[in-house]
């Protein structure tokens, strides 16, 4: 480890910062020790991270204090190079390009409560650091055709979308998918579905984002600012039938509209939630839409290492390049990156390159 520093930099929350969606305003760039990897571990020099949206959805105690009580290092999605390998590690060598997994405890099967405390950027330190120790079992190789930025952009959102479309359900060339908005989850969901040959419809908020979706091959894009009752437009462009699947990401007032968009026996995959609904009205509209569609609401969590491996294989097979926003932030611009992320101006994932 002679060329590896003993001290590096990481972005951390102050340990007194309360858990809140806007806690990133108080992120501090701090010195951290760079340890040698122990048995079964590797040391990774991080090259890129993609930001995550965790606005109090996951009830994880100590969300900003970190495992040592001295402040959390955020983000779960990162990619970099192995620079040191601990004893007993097989299959990895210095120089390998690798990416993180959301969980450092979830190998396969459905989610369990105990896995949530192993999510990176929760009670486990995240990836917004120049160097990070990983258990060798909980990293995967970056697909050969991807950059660090592209690989980081596919981790949490890619696993979640893949879990919905291929692990929980089975999307085919005969399927039609509706994705809502243009955040990372919806964008990669559209990319995965197009790679599988499905028809894809998207909603978004600007003419610029309409063009970006079309550049990805999306078949029909609806500007929801111009067409607020977009479920009617979805039905129109599907000859009154509706779609087989919806990726629902928790926008204000969108769930009932999403259910209205599905065909008989269609599925709405709920992957996030909003606290901004008017409960009585929203529940009534939702109930009516469900009754008449005979649809299903499918709660979707991310997946374990097994789903991540299947996702990477799919990405490699189809030479898919996960989309991230064209505005990439420098290492010292972490707070600005989060500001941009929360503004909703981005298309796809927001990425920080790490020096």
C-alpha cells in the first residue's frame, strides 16, 4: 500500500444533524483514515458515485450518524478500482474495476428487515469517499463496455427496475410499459424495457426531457405539464387498452392516475411514495380505478446480489449504457450536486466524479 495514502477525504454528515431529506446542506468534507483491507476485504479507490433519493422512506435508525457515531458517509451507488486485496480473497486482483451493491448482507431471495441495516449510506458507510473498504463478497465487476459513471448509475435504480420488470414480473416484446417522470429509476426502467423489445411510454415535465426520452428510443412521451390528465392520453395512444406495467415513483397525485393507465389485469409497480397526497380523495380515486381495471399494485423493493448479477448480465448482453444527467459534478461540489438532484431538473441519475 506504499502508493496509497493513509488519510483521504470523505463527505460526512455532522453527527448532530437530524435525519431529514435536506440534511445534505450540512455535509462536510472531512479527513478519514484509509485502512488496509482485512481478511476477505478489498480496498477500492472510488471513481464515481450516483446520488440516491431517500427522503425518510426507509426507517433506518441513525440515518445520519453513521456506524461510528461520528457522521454518515452517504450514497450507496459507486464504482472504482481495487487498489489492495486482503488475505483470503479469491477472484479479485489489484486493478479490477468494480461497483458496489446496495446491501452488504443481501445475497438472494426477498427482502428481510435485517437487510435494511446493511444498506450502504444508512447504518453502513456509503460511497461518497475517496477510498472505501468492501467485503470481497459484496462487489461486482463493472461491465466491460461501461464507464464508472454509467455503472454507478445502474446500481440501486437498475436493480429495483429489473426486479419489477424481470424478477417479479416478466416483460416481453408484447408488453407496454409506462414510466413516470425522468429520474434515474424511470429512465433506466425505460432503457431495460426497450432492450427487451417492449413498447415504452413516458411522462415528463419539459420539452427538453421529451427529446431526451425520444433519443433513448421511447415510443411516446407525454409532457404532463401540458397534459395533466395523462392517463387519458395513455389510453388514447394504446387504442383504449392501457398499459401492462407502470413504474410508479411516488409523484404527487400520480398513483390513482397510474392505475387509470393500466389495461385489465395490469400492474402498477410502486417503488417510492409521497407524503403530499390528500388522503381521502386519493384513496377514493385509487379504489375506483382499481375496481374498474382489476389491476394490481405491486410494492417493489430493490434486490440482492443475485438480482444485481442478472442485471449486469442483461446490460452486457444488450450493450445497454445506463443514462445519467449531462451535468456531472466534481468531487468538491457534493452539496451542489444534491441541490441539483432535489431540484428535479435532472434526467437520469446525478453523478459525482471522485478525484
